[in-house]
């Protein structure tokens, strides 16, 4: 005899044996698949759509763009401000890139010292670009961009630009 009962015995058994809820497992699998598809679509974007996608990701994440996107700014494609934390970020976006190019832009950021974060975002490279662990430096490949794009509801936007 117990002093309590449960309306969902199958849920209780799954919790006891540490088994994932089937619908949650399906959702996680669908999310992984969507991220893989998104990464493949991202690698097909031209430079202008890729810059626009990055701008959308940051704006949906609460960052505010300071100035224009890309174009005539030296050393940077986006300058961002996070109004909640008052942090600033320098974002360089490249469709194709290399370790040498990343190192060059990182050096420019480190010499500048006027902003809190440096994001180097690319979708394609002959070899994987490596960065040392640092709370100020953020290196995003197409796979990391895909996580943000899916999580922020930009999969349809990506699909519309894939030809």
C-alpha cells in the first residue's frame, strides 16, 4: 500500500530506469537533423546572404547592430552592442576562410582593444580553423551557425535562399 498514486505509470517507470521519453527522443533527433540540413544550406550561401544570416542571428539573440552591415568598414563586418550586459562585439564574417586569415583578424582585434568580444564566423575552409580557448574569442563554423539558425527559427529563411 502507498499513500500516493500516479496518473502516468509509464512516465514514472521511464524516470526510474532513466529512459528518455519517446517524443523527446524524436524531437532531439529532428533537431539534430535540422541542424545538419541547415549547415549544408549555410555552406551554399553567397557572402551577402551569409552576412545577412549572421546579422539576423545576432539581432534575434538580443544584440544590436551599431552602424551598417559589411561594406566600407575596415576590419569588421558588424559592430554589436548587447544592451543588457553593455558588452560590445566585433564580428568578421567570411564565406571562405583560412587559419592565416583568422589569425590576421584576431591580431587586429587584439591590437584594437576597444571591444569586449571578437566573433570570426565562416562557413567553408579547406582545413578546419583552430582557435585557443578564450572567453573573448568566438570562432564559428557552419555547424555552429546552424545551431543558432535552427534554435532562432531561421530554417525557413535558409530554405528560401537555397537554390
